[in-house]
C-alpha cells in the first residue's frame, strides 16, 4: 500500500478491493491443495496437481496471473495503473526501482509456484489419491473465479466515474509487462533443476543450503 504514502488514497482503496478478489480465490485454492496433501506445504511434493485437481488448478493459476498483473484480469487494473502513476510522478530512482523490482519478484515466485506444483511428476505418496470432489469448495471457487477475472474492470467503473488517463512514452507503457515477463523467466531459471543445479550448487553450496533450509528458520524456531 505504498501508493497511499504518495497521496493516492482512492487508488490505494481500489487496489485493496481488487487484491481481495483474487487473493480470496488464491488462498481458497492453496488451502484445498494443502488439505488434500495431508497438510504438506512443501511445493516440491506438488507436481502434476493439474491431473488430480483440474478445477482447483485452473482457479489457482488464474488468481496467480491476476496477482502478477496479467491483462485483463482483476489485478491488472490496479497494479498497472499504480505503476503508471509512479512513472508519471516525481519520485526518485530508488522508489521507482523498488516498485518495479517488487512486481518482477511477484511474477518470479508465482511462476516458480506454478512450475513446481503443476508440472513434472507428483512426488507425494505413490498410493495416495486426491481430487476435486468437494462441491462446496468447487462452487465457491467458481464464483470467485468470475470476480477474479471481471471484478477489476467492474470496480474501476464503480469507483472512478472519470477514468484515469495516463499519457506516457511507449517504453514506459510496456515496462510493466516487460518486468512481468522477465520476472517469470527468472522464476523459470530458478525452478529448472538442471540449470540451477549446474550453475550454482557447487559454487555457492552454502548459499543454496541457506535458501533451501528456509533461511534456517526451522532450526532457529525450534531451538531458540
């Protein structure tokens, strides 16, 4: 909500509402997946979930794309507008850099989550089976899916009777999409085991161990 510190209270409220639409769907899908995997939150166990839970996977990926600001989902209408306002405002380079690097990192971890959970082989128990048979959750996800797709445009018509018109050079207009694409590519490089293992594991073994152990949080939280 850093846009609020720049004085755009209406835009911050609009972003809060659009965020609530797709984040509700995202957390419902994530909770359903975690529940079906016996409360495991390790995404390395979650390969090929799309084969077991197709509806949940579709809703989960739509909400993730909305979080990244993919046109023309709910998150796009607030995120793209905020970044264009930042480009138009008199802010220093550090603030400008932080806005766009956070957008790229959001796309990066979203693609990494997609790569680990939806692609490859399922690494959970071989004899374990799970599916989308909870109708209460399925109906809720379908309803939230519609607002995650159409809710952004609908709210923009309600909140802004006069739409924002941001005139920028073409390279700034396309900068947001470029950052999202490059962030997704970075997420792919981090997720690709062969590339990442060959490039980093031996040279930065201690760093890989540090990141792979969740920054030593399990050790610190259980011993201190």
